[in-house]
């Protein structure tokens, strides 16, 4: 496990029920033992920028201080990108511009920061977008290009399709559920090749979406999201609900990197 390379896919806005119903490829991988699945309870508030930081620091928004989507600054905590860089790992991301603002440079420059290839940055190789309706298919292609060119040790892939359709049509709409199915088809396109390249893959979401196209509070439809682990030897799954703060230390543990003390929850048991 010393040389494990990791891909984290954050399907923005994808709730647990939509994933379970629509993601036939991912659920099929679980059924045949090639993936594991858990139900995750998000931290609060269940909004995007705070939970991007939670997923990367293993800390709640109350602890890391990114409390709203309107707080625009670099992370002040140890996070997956900085920890990987401190351990001489290569990093990359195909993601929404807020990821660049959290981990590379803030505020985001629409021209200068769109493409990043700089060995000195936390995210050394990045392709970022600003429009919420940026197609998931284009984002996955951006990610695949980075993987082929740079073979990063830690790769973040962050499409916005489910979140966009949820806000426009609601989290119980046909359009939202269909978008979850489209995301699953994209994963089915790319994951087999990533496994051949010796990557492990975690697929999760920052938050879910309610029937009104909103999130941020404590409703189950908002706070419960999936976590899939795809690997040659996936972590044994359990029926327990996983705390979202456990995801970052789990990724570090799988990469054989020491977990900082600020990440107070243990990794998911292997």
C-alpha cells in the first residue's frame, strides 16, 4: 500500500438515495465485491465550500472556519493537497474554481488560473471551471488528460452536474436523477482504466439536494450522501453511517501517509 495512488471524485450535490437508485455501474461493482459503499452523514452547514474544506481537512466547518460559500480565502489548515506535497507526492485537480481558491490562489483569476502547471503549488496540475452548467463529460475528459500527462499520486475530480440540475429542477426531479445516471455512465467509462493504472478511487458528494433545490440544513435528503471505494482490494464495508470527517484520514491512510492530529476521527477500518 506504500505506493497507492488515489482519485477522489466529488459528485457535487449527489444525495444517497439518488446514487443508490441511479448508479447501476457503481452499485454493480459493490454487488460483485469490486467496490464498497457506505452512507455518509455530512458536516454542517451542508453547503459546498464549507464541505469541500471538510472533505480535504477532516474537520467540521466550525473547526476549519469556512462557514459559508461567501468566505473566499485560502485554507488555513493542513489539507490533502498540502499534506501530499509535504510527502513529495504529485497532485492534480479537475474541479470548480472554488477548489483553486481554497488550495492554490485566492481570489480566482478567470484567465490566469484556468490552467495550472506549477510544481510549487499545492495543486500542481489543475484545470478549473466557473460555470455551474459546465458539462460533466468535459470535466471528466479534463481529468483524464491530467492523469495521462502527469500520473498524479492524488487526483481530485469534481463535476457540478448533479448540483446544477438539483438547483434548477429540485432534488426529487427526473432531471436530477437522470444526471446521477449520466455521472455513473462516466464513471463506468473511466474507472476500469484507472484501476489498470493502479489507482484506488473514492466517489462521494459534498451534500445532497432537497425537493426545492436547496441545501445547507439538517434534512436527511441533504445530509446523507454516498461513499464508494473502488480498488483491487476494497475496504470491507459495514452498515454503520460514516462521518464525513473520516474521509480525509482514510485517504491518507490508504496512501500510507501520516495523519495529522487535527484530523481527529480515525480512518475507516480496513
